C-alpha cells in the first residue's frame, strides 16, 4: 500500500487532524473493516475554569474509521487514565466505569475498548489496525520469528490476550522495555504503530504493512497454497442447487428471526471454496477476533451438497455445546446458525437481517480468505483457541457495537418484488417499503430506469435511517447498500420472470412478498378496439399477474415461512367506465386471480389482498399515455382531468402514490395479519366502487 498523506490537506486542529488520519486508514479495506481498529492523539482541552488540561482523543467504540469525523471521537482526562497503569488488574466493568468518569463531555460516544492502551503508551499519536498482511504473518505457527525477520526489530511481539486492561498493561510494560520501538504486533489480532505526531504513526502503519505485503507477494509466487479439488459447477447447475436448497436453508436459519442470505460466486470465493485444503483451513478459526462479531467463529462447510439442512442442524447443535462449555450465568445464547456457509463447487452464502448485513459478512469473510491463503503460503495458519474465541464472541464490550445498529423497522427482514416499479405508484410503493425496512427488487422493462431507481432508493433510505437506538452517537448517514435491487422483467414472459426470481434469490436468499403492480391501459370503445390491443391488455394486466404470482407462490410454499401478495387492481373492476373495456376486463381477471390465490394459499400462511386506487396522477406513465384520451371521453380539457377525478370522490381528495403505498405497507405488515382476500380502496371514496 502507499501513503495517502497529503501535507496540504492536513488540518491544523489536532482533533480534525486525527479524523483526517483515521479516514485515510479507514479508506484502506485491507487495514480494517466496519468499526474495527482505532486511533488516538493527545492534546489539551480547557477544563471547567479554562485551564488547559491534557486529554486523550480516542475513537468511539463501533464507529467506522472510514468516513470518521470529529464527533466520532471521545476526549478523556489523561492523568487519571495513566495512573491506572499502576494497578495489577481491573475488571471490564470497572474499566468501562472509569472510562465513563474520565469523559470530558458526558454525551460523547463510548470510548473504544482499547482506550487504556492508547492512554498508557506515552506516544503522541497511536494507530491500531487489523491489517490483513500483518495478520497473515502473525497468524502462523512461526508468527514471532516471521514478524522479526520480515518487519525488523522495531516492532514488539505481544502474545495473544483478549483486549482490555490486561492487554493494555502488557503492551505498556513491553513498551517500557523497548526504547525506540515503532509499535507492536498483537498475535492473532493486529498492528499498533505510534509516533511523535500523526504523520509518523500513519507512515509507520503504511511502512510495515507494505513490507508484509511485498514479502507475502513473493511467497505466493513461489508456493502454490492449495490444489483445486473440484471445478466449479456450471452456472445453470449452481442456480439449480440454489433453487433447490435455499428455501429449506432460509426456513431453518429463520427459526428465531427471519434471515436473508446473499450468494457470492466471485472468482476469489470459488477459488477458495474449491481448494482441497479449504475444509481444514476454514475450520481453524477467525483471522482476528473482531471479525467474529459478524462472521461467528467458524463458517459452515457444506460436506454434502444434498444434505444441507442436517448439516445446519449439526452446526447449531455444536454452537449450543460451545455456549454450554464456556458461558457465564448471565449470558444468553446468540443465534446458533452460521453467518458464512461455504459450498464447494458452488460458492459462499452469507446470512444477516438484510442485504446490508449479508454484504458486510461477505466482505469480512473475503478478507479472512485472503489472510488464511497468505498465511498458508508462509507457514501453518493458526487462530485463537475455542475458549479465547468465546471470550470475544460473547464479550459484552464487543457486543455493544451491535447495539449501535438502528432499531429494526416494521418491515425489516422481509424481501419482496415490486413489478412496474418505475411508474408513479410502483416507485412510491418501493420507496416506502425500503423506508419501512424491507428489501425490494424493483422490476420494470427498461434496464437503465430500474438500476437508477434502485440507486435512488438506496441513497434515500441511507439518509432517512434513524439514529441508532440508545446510542449517544449523533445521527449519521447509514449505508444501506443493496436494500433495493433493480432487475429487468417483462411480466408477460415466463423466462424473464424466472430470471428475475433468480436475481432475487441470489441477492436475498428468498422472497416474502409480491406487489403485483405492472399494468398498461388502452382507451377505446369495444367496437373500435383492435384484437392486438385487447390481447396486449390481457397479456400484461391478467397473464402478467398470473405468471409472477405463480412463481412467487411456488417459492413461498417451498420456503414455508408464510408470505403476502398485494395486487394493485383498479376501481374499474367494480365500477367500469366506458372506452376502458380492454383494461377493465383484464383487471377483473386480476382481481379474480387474487381471490383464488387467497383461497388456495391460506393454509400456507400466505395472505393475498387487493388495492383499488383511483385517479393517481403523480409521476404516472399511465396517465401520460391515456390522459388525453380519457379527457376526451369525459369532454374535458386535458389539464382539468386531475381536478375532475378529485371532485368526483366523496372526500374531494387528491390521491397520491404514497396513499397507495401506505395501504400496501399495511397489507404486507403484521398489522393486517388476519386479513386475506380483501379489497382496500384508495380512491377518496367512490360510492359506485364500494367493494361488495
Ligand atoms: Zn483490535
């Protein structure tokens, strides 16, 4: 890696400079991921009487170095923290208590669990990372000699110890015995560098990581790390395996809370899962304890592709035994199912509450793969013991980081498909679903439009994510990468529908709901209506709903987790208007289809409901095409059509896409858990269209 330090961009203010340096480190994925690693500087702050007081600025627990800003740091009084180094031992609870008491501002974020280490070492600036290249050297059976040979004798070797008071003291004692040191390598954990200013500690991180990277690159060229045992299954057979097994996998791992899965068959993943040494290497343990928070101690390695459910059960039973062996009285067992599933010849599945989380797990495990691979080319890969792993996996101070996640929204953990998503109503529905926590595949005919829509929804959802529950961190932009996915689908073509389903299950591991919304309108009296226009209307407005719903219902039944379907029909079903024959007849077929689906799928816990909107103009492609003709039918100037629709309803209300979306969210949520086969009108009240 190379230094990104730019002297012209370095802020003069010490806290701003610390945030700048932290962002430089956070921008390098190979140095640490998602809240891993921490940085500090020593400065002075005015005390209550305006006298300068020495303080330690250190990163808040769980905050990401990537995108760090001054508000993510906490300032603590340095003198009392330093005095703690004289103690022989200290419990975690006492340490957290002291850290809180030393905060300059009581409302600042909770300081990093490694704060004491930053306080004890009397160097001005300190950086701690979980650098991949350093871990690849340190996590081997000859870690200490390798580190000395490759990185030199200015780095102190610290045998593994769980973070906390004891580790901080051990590093401090070693520091005192090693004048002129540049930092330390923590076995099975990572790198610390220090210096008399921020630039020096940063440059030392870059320097040592680069030395390690160059050495590893040479060794990789010299030695093949593992032979490939199997070749990857062809695309079609991989997809067939996913289709066959994902419903049961998702059902099994969703026993306490519904989970999503994301499939990864990138070349690096396939190379790893196909390697003959993979089962042995992937069973050793995590590359750094911090990874376990997201990946658990071990992945599930699928030995027999035709027997996955039994292997999931064995994994969960083994986690329960691991918990029984090491837990204390007040601990409760976390979800026992795997976060990473490695399938030789197929790829990797990662699990989480949504695609943001599964992507996080995948990213971390890909770094672990690289570390394991590199370590294996220079020695025998090693990891922490099972007992030590438990100590971190169930460590309250580590679990605190998970509590910083935003509270789960009403539709969180649900995955669905919205057809015709680019138009006004579809867009409004998809946006609201993601705002309420769901993951959504937005489909329509034009590739650019669906991709742009998914991007827009993801960005918007990021801005609207609420601040973490119970956290003292101020609200910040939360990345929700991947909660909306744009996929092209022509609802009238079976192949296109099946391809979209494939994309859905690759990205999310299954499906929970459908909003069947795609539609077209034709204005013509029946005596002038062409057969083509009639058939086109039936193809989209009736057959299209059938094809998508059939595919979704088959999946929901196989998955066995219930589900919900909402059909966007029309007030034209109970109250048709003239010159709207092709549309109204097809929409009546859609409504009847929905009712039959409700009858047939109640026993599977699948609810099917219908929404009848009327006169929704905002962003509607439909009204752009048929508006002028409809205006002619009612003998109105085109610009008065919307007002006409508004005036004809009982509430004189202007119906918007978000009104329709609200009804859809209700019908998909548990608030309507006892409702199926129902029609909900969103039309301002039309007496001739009252459902009956
Ligand atoms: Zn660490």
